[in-house]
C-alpha cells in the first residue's frame, strides 16, 4: 500500500486551494449543475437585493435582518463549494504529484537494421521500439519484447520495492516515468505522447473529470423534485398570507425574504451541498488505496457487487507451491528419496524446486552439494517431457508429473507400484500436487507440493458472505485439487480448469440472473472476462490488453485488493445513504423552528407550535438559516472520510442507519437551533 493513504484530511495546501475554489464555484454556470444549490444561489441573490431595499418589504423587516439571511445563504453556498473543492483538491494534489514524475527524457530508439538513435521521448510514437538499460528512465508506456530487468515503479505506486519486468507472459507492461535499476530491456511503445497511462491517470484523479454515477443521478433527480415541490408550495404562501390578512382585517403578511429562508431550510440543502463531495471522495479513497478508477460509476458498482471472482494463485494462495513432505515407495527409505529429490532439483530455480532443496536440507540434514564437484549433467524441464532431472556417477534421476513419470518408468522396463498410485490419489484429494521421483526404472516415491492458503483469507470470505457476497475461486487446476483448496479457503464455489471462454461464460451466467460481478486479472487471456465484468480490476503489471479491458487499475498489482475495492465501494454507498437520511430527517425538525416563526404574524395561533421556545420570530428564522449552513461544515469530514465501514447485512445496516442518522437528524437541529437562538439573544442580534 502506498504511503499516500496517510495524507491528512485537512492538508494545508489543499485547504488553501479549496478556499479559493469555493469562491470560483459561485459562478452560476457551475451552480446550475446542482438544482438544490442553484435554488440557494438564486435565494442568496434575491435576499441580497431585498436587504438593499429592506424598507420596501411587505413585512417591514430591517435591512440587518434580511442582510443576515442573505449572508448566511451565501455562507451555505460557500460551505457546500468548499466541501466539493476539498474533495477535488485531494485528487488534484495526487495529479500534481504525478505530473512531477513525468519528465522529458532522451530515448534510445531502435530503427531498421538495429540502428540506434537518440530522440526526445515526446517524439516517440506508438509502435516505436526503444532500448533502456540500468539507470535509464523508461520514456513511454510499452510492452517488453526482449530482456528481463528490475524496475523501480515508486514514482507511480509509491512502493520502494523493485519489480521484475520481462518479455512474454503477464509481467511485460511498463509505464513511462519508471526507472530501470538492473539489466536492460527492449520495449515497444503502446501509446503516443499525451496518451500514456500516466496522462490518463492524471485526468482520472482530478475531480473535475469525474462523471456522475447512475445512483447519484437518480438521487439528484429526487432532490430536484423535492426542491420543485417546496418551491411551488412556497410561491403560493405570499398570496395566501396576504389574502388571510385582508380577510381577517389584522396581522401582517409573510415577507419574500422569510419565504426564501423557509424554502432554503425546507429543501434538502445538507445532502445537496455534500453530494458531489461524497462521490469525489469515494474516488479519492480508491486513489489512496493505489487504485485508479476510470469513473465514479466503477466505484459505485463496486459497492453493489454480490459476486467476486478471485484467481487462486496469488490471491487465495501465496502463489508458489511448497514441498511439505517426501513419501517413499515400498523398499525405499525417506532419506533415499530426499537425497534423490534434492539432487534432481539443484538446478531448478523455480520456487517449487528451491522448496524441495530446502525441505531435504532442514528435515533430513542434506546440505547443498557443490554442483561443479558433482560433475552432474542436469536435464532441464520441458513442456514436452514434463519432467527434469540429473545424470551423475552412473545414476539417472528424474522427477516430474505423475503420468509422464509412469510412462518413463515403463519405458525403462520398470513397474509403477499400486501403492505409489494410492499416495498420488491421496495427495490430489488433499488439493496438493504430486511429483514422482525415479532413479532409472525404479520409482523412489512422491514429493507432496502444496498450495499454501493465505492466513486470514478464510475469515475475509466469511465477512463477505455475511455481506451477501458470493466468492468464486477461479483456477486452472483439476476439479479434485480445486475442490480441496476451495474447502480450505472457505470460498462458496469454484471454477476448475478455467479457460478464457469458461470465465466469460460464468460471468454472463451470473449477470443474466441479475448479479453484479467483480473480477481481477492481469493477462491478455483475462481481457474478455474483464471487459464483461461489472467491476474489472486490471493489474498495473499486467498486459496492455488487460488494462484497457478493465475499469480499474491496481497500481500495486495486488490481486487481493479486490476485496478492499468492494469495501470502499460499499463505504461510498453507505456514506451517501447515511447523509441522505440525516438530511431529510434534519429538514423535518427545522419545520418546528421556522414555520411557526414565519407565519406567526399572519396566524398568531401558530405560536403554540414554538416547542423550542425560541425568543422571537426573527431569531427563530435566523437560527434555522445559520444552523442550515453550519451543519454542512460539521459534516464535511464525514463526507470526505466516509462513514465507518462494517461488514453487516442490509437489514442491520438499514436499522442502524435509521437509528443513528435518522434519529440523529431529528434531534440535532432542535439542539443546534436552540443554542444559536440563545447566542443571538445574548449578543442582542435578534
């Protein structure tokens, strides 16, 4: 995880920029994008004009009273703008850091006949081939076509540990601006200047480029509808009030300034002012987790996911099978088997091969041999024979896949014992991988290789199950092995012998049943499934095809990040739901403050509804308007940080939401408005 996640909520430079942006966002062209806040903007302009002509208002309010309403309406707008600007500012700070990492470098371009020329990186085009060596900055995004090297990607990921990049496979993608720290690479450019992954990241993380999600659009429509309903209701109040005064022959009609204050307090200004900040902050939390989302839609979809497809290797298991046991054949000692297994693995640099050498050394005291002294001839593993080994001192030792070794023994006129087959079957049922070792025509026994399930992963899957999310393990293993690993890890289902077509078919099957599916991948063979999934997390270390197919890119290339992404998405939805509940409940309480005060001049009987015992109608109205502005300020940290995530079911979440934010939204205004009223009276401002 990058250390960017430790950035403080109110960073000094970000706050300064947000304060300035809060004023810039008063531009009507920006305000009109949010119907609720645009209504407040119009009310602010109108009450400002009324304050300048306060003596001509029907209710005869003083210019100080109307001016106070106008001032607090402008403050309401500024606080809402500040919340949005703070959320955007965190993204802009990230973008600025990325821009600093982008720099013009000279590149070694390889043309026809292997001619090398020095050119500026800005002149490189898609398809160009460049050569980089230790110490060089990689000039442009590309795919490694030759070589293996360590690359420092800290400028992008924030992690100091170097990564290996090599041609072929799923670790071939490199990013412009990262540095080669060993060996050399030939790279084919996959983008042109201005189209690099870094450029796309910069545009993604800047809040201004964020598109609204479907749920956010739906909520905006609801808020706009509520605003229109209250607007129409408030427009009719002035003629009704004037008619009542004429009919009764006494009292005073409600004034336009008070109607504006009433409208602003009744419409859902709290959630309207914080809605944009919540969405942008959700993307920022993804960025802090070193995940770049192409849109807010992807973040929100992560919160609705109910099926997770996870690759076995590197996600559920540690990624490398380890030798855990030597099982000797009849008539063979375990020490003899361990000796032969170690000799056959001395030149095997795979994690499995090294684990065999280590197991023989630690459990049976067999120290590493000097390969040169042995004068051994090692037989490298090949996909055709599916075995490897060593020839020395007249001994011919081989190890490999069961069926390949069985054929090898029979070709040597040997017998493959039934007891050995039983050991192989038992290991397979346990989810392990058996490797058979033979010396000449004599089978010596089996090496038990085991996938090590990550610690704590079973508990994580239990949490996901509690949230109503189904987990599916995807693996190329045979069904028997896959079933054993799935049972040990605690996943709900598995797909064995997975092919690109099988992954795609499985996702479509879940989606046809109305499920939202998330998956992660890093290879070109994952691209069809990534393109189909609702939330598709591509590894930054993976191929260009995988990154283009996904709607998120994990800069850390950590497959388990998918679980964290789902939690962040759910936190976004929980935050929006909680603040919406608080805002609507908040409006209900404000009715008891402002409606009796607004109409007491027309209908004196309404003073009985002054349950808060507010001092005067003027102080009641001002107190409600001031509280309406200040509550946005107090909720900004919650909007930016998000409500605390808890893995509970929907019913429990709804119950807690209503109890905490619903009931809290009803109670807090009574306390806040009364406290402000007491302060206004004490200061003789109302």
